[in-house]
């Protein structure tokens, strides 16, 4: 009967590192030309978050209000 050898954690880590090595060796993309965009060189990493913040804060507040209303309604019925 053949025996199946189990991989040790260190050999598994080495295999994973060797497989991910080509992805780490890629060059970054070239910089954009000097005259790109109508507004000049703007920082593309900044996104407006105004409306999203209100939604993320408003939904839990509405949910807690509903839970409090249901709890109060249940207490009044007793």
C-alpha cells in the first residue's frame, strides 16, 4: 500500500509563497500623461462620501426606533 505524506505547515507556506511570487514581480502602471483630464492633475483617490454617511448612520437609527416602538407597543398590550 502506498502511504500519503502530509504537507507540513512550513512546506505549505513555501509553496504558497512560490505561487504568489509572479504576481508580486509585476511593474506598476505607467504614469498618466501631463495633460490628462479637464481639471488638471486631480487626486483620484478621494471620493465624496456625503450621502453614504447619512445612510449608514440613518438606517441603524431607524431600526432601533422600530425596535423601541415594538417593545413599547408590546408592554402596553400586557
